[in-house]
C-alpha cells in the first residue's frame, strides 16, 4: 500500500469524527496490526462554539476554511483530565465544529479492558461520545483468480456477495453427464468421486468437454491464482459419466436410460445432496421413479428445462420437486422454470484450458451451484422450499445467489446488480 493510499484509509476509518485534516500518527493507519487497534478508542468532549481562526493578512476562500477551527481551552482541559483519570494516552485529536465536540483517538493502558473503559466513559458527564476505533474496508474483489472479471453470469447472480455467507463448503454435488477433466488445475481436490458407466476409457473421461464445463461452473476453485471461480467453490463433486461425447472437441453427447439409471443409483448410494442433470430427453418411467426415490430421500435435483416447442413434451425431469432451469436469454417457459445466465459463460475445458460456453446446460450448472450455497447454510432445505426460495428472490431474469442465501440463513445483505462494462478476453 502506498503512503497516499494508507492516508486515505485512515480518513475512511475515522471519517465519522473528522471535518478537518489532521496529522495522524502511524499507529492509527488502516493497516496496523489488529492487536494494537484493539487498544484504541475514540472519545469526545464538548467544546464551546468558536469562529475559524484566520491567519493575519489572509481572507478565507473555498476549502481554506476547513481545518481552521480549534477546540476551546475548556475542551482541551476536559480532555486532559479524562486522560489522567482513565490512564489514557492521546494519539491524535481534532475538533468537530458542526457537532461542537473535541474528538480524540486515545490509547488505553496495557492490561486494561477496553470494554470496561468505554463503559465507564459512557457514564462520565464530561464525555459526549465514547466508542471503539473501528475499521472499514472498500468492497473490492476478494479473488486472485485472473479471469473472474470476465464472469458476467457470476456478477449477474451476485455470487461474490453470496460467498460472504456461504461457499458451499462440503456439500456433495453429483454431476451426471460426460466425463470431467479431474486433473484440471481449477478442479484439483474438488472431485472426490469419479465413476464411468459408459466404458473403461479413462483418458477419454478426462478429455470430455461437456462435463468439464458443467463442473467448472459449479465448483471451480477460488483464490488458487488459476482461471475462474465456481458458484460453489467449496462443494465436493461426484462425477458419474453416463453420456458419451459424440465427436472430438464437441459439447454434444448422448446418453440412454440404462447408463442414466446406473448413474442415478450411484448418486443415491453416495448420498449426494444435489444432483445436476444438464440434459433433456423424453419421458422415461424408470428415470422418473429413480428421481422420485431421490426426492423422497431428501436429495435435490436440478435439471435443464426442455424447450417449450420440443416434440418430446415435458421430459422425464418435469415433475414436482425437480428444479428446472432455462437460460436467461431463452424464450418463454412455464412459471415454474427458473432462469440463470447461460450465454457465453466462461468455464473450464479439458487440458487445463478455459473458454466460453452457452446453453441451458450451463444455466442449470449455475443454479446447481446456488443450491449448494443454500444447502451449506441450511442443510435441511427441502426441494419444494429451495425452488420457492429461488423463485421468490430471482431478479433480472436470473436467480440471485446472494438474495437467496440471505433469505435462507436469515442474515447478511446484498449489493444491487449493476451490469459490468464489456471486458476484453485475454484467452
């Protein structure tokens, strides 16, 4: 931090008691150790109204008047007597003319209890104000992941504010999809189970694109100096390959009732808390029954909504309790369908790469990540309650991660969403 920035930080900290520039000792700087700041308090005594002190031969103009005020002699005497009575040491002091107060930062004696000192001061007739010296911080990015600024969907869903309350720590998320690059640097350690119900080709498992994209959106690691940040970077992924990639370097994949059923059984046996199904298809009695059994066990299912014009009808995912998701830029759907960013979402590719992906599959992964945040804060959340909570807090044609988490845990606050300006991709 530069000297100029450090000084600016001091003005933030003590702005509530300052109308004039004053000399601040180094102990009051914003980056001081926590143990020293815990010994500092702010106290104020009354000062008699007085006009600005003007230097001989000058005329006040503009901001020159600011800082010309001084505390009355009586205020100085009262502050000195307070310091003596409570064994306090003045670090710095300044007048607040609009409030008729003389304000000081005081250091309590070694071994003294700050709470007890403040309590005593609050009952002292000489004191108008007594409080701790408190610290504040700007709302800057808390991530060191280089591409986080390009994650427009992440910003739209207000995930960063949600992360102050939940990062999905320990929530078990099953991804039923293609394989996943389990060695991707932005997933290392987050994939705790990997099973293949299609074939025994481990190399292809790690080359599969679609599952890797979905996994990255849900749980890419945060603050690892790599790439992006997942919606729920603390979640634990269980990857069950039930779909085959149809061509090299292509997202398209195919599954069938048999492979999907085996994967669903594995997810139930592994006690997954939420299952991501970024796929669509016809009605299937076997799969519907397995999902019903999962719902009965308390598992939450998030699936891609079938297009309204689809000839397949509603599909096997369209049933009570399943959270259906469409991309924010999609056409009209039923009132029960949730929307999330699904266009040009930055995510992972096999081989340690990154790229933009689009579609309801990606929107579904975004909502699965938000559900993991909710479950970390409220593990007993039911499927019906989760769906209603997400619908009730949705804004801007998208789920709002922060608003949903705040509603679930009953504390915290969110910043309103403001679309970011376009950024040039370094990829």
